[in-house]
C-alpha cells in the first residue's frame, strides 16, 4: 500500500487533493473510513475560486452541468425584497455560486480519482497511528470487521479526516476553538416558491430563514433556532417554522434530508507538523452558514499542490511550507470572521432594531460598489 503521498480521509478535500496529485504523476493512496457515502451531508455551495480549482482536475464542467448556478441573492423581510446581491461580476468564468449536494460532488471527484488510478481509494480503512522518522511517514491502518491492521509508508501524509480529526489529536496539534449561541434546523423539500434559481435570506424578528435552490426542483430551508433542536425534531417542525416566518409551507411528504446543527469553530494552531499536513476541516472547522468550509479546504489543497511536488522532486520546501501555513491560517481566520458576520445578521431582534438593520442592508445593497464588494466577500474572493 506504499505510495508517495498518503491521504487520510476521502471526503471532498481529500479526493480533490488525490486527483490533483495523480494528474502530476504522483502516486497516492486515499484511506476512507466510510464504506458508503453519506447522502445527508450539509455542504451545497461551491464558490467561484473553488470552481476554478476544480476545473484544474476536470470536474468543474460536470458539476456545473448538474448543479444550479445561483446568480442572484435576495434579502426579504416582511414579504418585501429589501436588497439584492448580484454575483455576475465576481468571476469571468464562474459568475455564480453553484448549488450541488455534497454527496454528488464527492461522487464526481471519486470518479475522477478512479479514472486516474483505479486502486487509489481504499474504503473501510481507518488510519489510527502515525510514525514520522524524519525521512518518511508510516501510518497504521485498520480495516474490515476484524480490524485487520496493516501499515503504509510514504514521503508525505495529508490529513483530511474532518472536523473531529483523530489524527490531529494523534499528532498533538493544539487547536483554538469557539462555540456560538447559534442553532439551526435544515431540510430539503420540493420547491414550492416562485424564486427559481435565486437564493433568499428572510430577515425576520424570530431569526433568519435561508433558502437555496438545488437540482431537481428541490429547495433547501435553513432556520435559526433559539436553542438546539431536540432529537424528535422532524420535517413537520421545520415546515411550520418556515411557514410562520416566511409564509411558505414546504411539502413535508417531499422531504429528502433533515439535519440539525449547532455552530462551533476550530482552527489548528499549526497545519504542518513534520511530514504531515492538515487540510480542510481537520485544519479549520468553520460555521456552515455562508458555505465556506468545503471551499476553504479545496483552496488549501490547491495551494499545497506545488509545494508537495517540489518536495517530492527533492527541492527544499521549508520556507514554502511556512508561508503556506501562514497564508492558510490567515484565510481560515478571515473565513471565520465572515461566518460570524453572517450569523450575527441572522440573529433575532426586536422589531424596531430589525427595521434599522434591514434598512441598513437595503441601503448598502443599493450602492453598486458596496454590492460588488459584498458579493466578492461572500464568494471568497
């Protein structure tokens, strides 16, 4: 199972990194603990910089073909549109935010990796230990019902095993964490609105409701809650919250995904440790509100790619790795700040204060320069 680069985690970031390395002629093994893909994952928004990165591994075109390009976002309050955000000027090649369920994004990336190397992905494999001798890195892998143990050795290890990364802990990487008073319930239903391919933020006294189009005539609804959703929360509860705040009543019989989550953030204090590099949620967990986490991971990987190739070619890369780490940590902090702003704008307010905030959003959206700036910030430019 030896390769030049080992990747722990076969989610969207690990699969993208594998495809990018394989295109450069680098041998790769991806160890993914899950035997099957999770169809209830949260991420749906793919921003223009990430689409540019994905185009580099040949998957942006099929993603765009299947997904919904969101070119306009609306802010609505009390049934009236109070502001509009246009994404047309944010990118020449991808003037939109693409909505595509994460499980389909992963499928397309996995197909690309398999096309490049049919044996690169190993499912049901859990990386449990790491040993770095300074010249190579060796991992211990458990697989199968009997927890068969094997080892694999490579020049480098990419850790992309998610926000609750066990390997980050095994590598003794400290983290800086925050928790927030923000809780959400979200679900996918047949689209019964008139908004088409537009994203809508309903700014209401009880808290924000976010609404995004998905392929197949489906719409995602995300409702801010006053407290964490209980285990009994179901599609009917979400539909009634949406109706009370927006006037729209999703058809509960069409519900295809339901998920509740509370918000926290975690940023690793270092992302490079010996011959291991942390990417994606293993390096920085960002609030899902704003859809930046998955995109941030892809941009990490795109920036890491030339450094890995240089290291494998025997060139000194110490300063490059330090610069990579510094830039990506800065990007993570900026993404966290943007997510915090997004959450703050969605918190409940008394009617008078809500009116002031809504008027301010509408006034800012009406200024073209501010609108363009906000659109670029929202799409991670």
